[in-house]
């Protein structure tokens, strides 16, 4: 058991070392402001949108409005213009206004700091809720997106069919001190090294520690 834990910890450290200097996800860059509202809105913008597009759209939007009270004063057309060309920008503008209004009316203008309350907000799922808790509030949480789910199963850490099940398994396996930043470095790793199709195993720092579950072709 201890041997397995040592292997897992070593794997995490090597992956984190390999992605140093890689471009970070747009939401991660926004989180450097330590503002849960900015993290929340950036997460909403990031759905089906490239990281660089999310980052630039977030910058434009937050220059004009970076609090719920300022956001609800903007016409939806203005928000649409500021966040374009993120995916589904018209619908996201509506969601941003609705979420901002809910935060004001139901939570005293402060982004809720519990998963239960965050999930009541329009457009907020488990992934977004955990990112807000971790990156916005520094509350230990594991955000499992497609990269984290794929890599965790490929490495052999778990054998879970859904991200929700992967999250529960990782909570039992991964030391809590890695929870918040796990998503950040696994996303970068998944984008550049452990890709969905033809991953770069020859360049991977953890190839000897990886079970390569489900892999038939790799470089």
C-alpha cells in the first residue's frame, strides 16, 4: 500500500515538473487575482472555448465589470461584444447576468463558498464548482475535467467510467495537498504530452510509471 502511494506521489511530482513553463489554462491565469467571482465567470466563458480565447475574453470583460453589481448594470449586448468569440457567447452573456444577479440577491454579493450553493447557480456544474472552491477560495477540492479523467484512468490510478466517479476515487488516493493544483498541471500535461490521440510517451517523464490503459498507439 505504501509502495503504491509512493509511486503515485512520484508520478504527480514528475508530471508537475514536466509541465513547468507550459502555458496554463485561462481560468488558472485569472485565478492569480484570488477572486472567486473572476474564477466563476471565467469558468463559464471557458466551456467549449480555447484557453487563449477564454483568457482574452476574461480580460476584456473584467476591465469593464469585475464584480456582480457592476456586471448586472451592463446590457447583455455589451457583454456579448466583450466576450466574443467564446463559444455560445450570446447564451453565456445571459448566464453571466443571471448568475451575477443571483449572487447579489441570494448570497449578499459574495460568490458562495460551498459546493452545494455553487451548484444552484445557472450554468455551474461540478467541475466549475470545484474550480471556484479550489482556485477562488483555496478550499481543498479536486476538479475532474476530461483531461484529469482520461489521464487518471490511463495511468491506472482508477478504472472509472465517469468524471464524477473519478473525482471520488482521486479523493481517496491523492494526498490533499495536491488536490487544488492537480487539475492545473494535468490539463497542461494532457494538452501537450498525454494527448487523447497518439500521446507523446517517448517524451513523457512518467512513461515507466504509466500502465498505458487503453492505449494502442503512442509516440
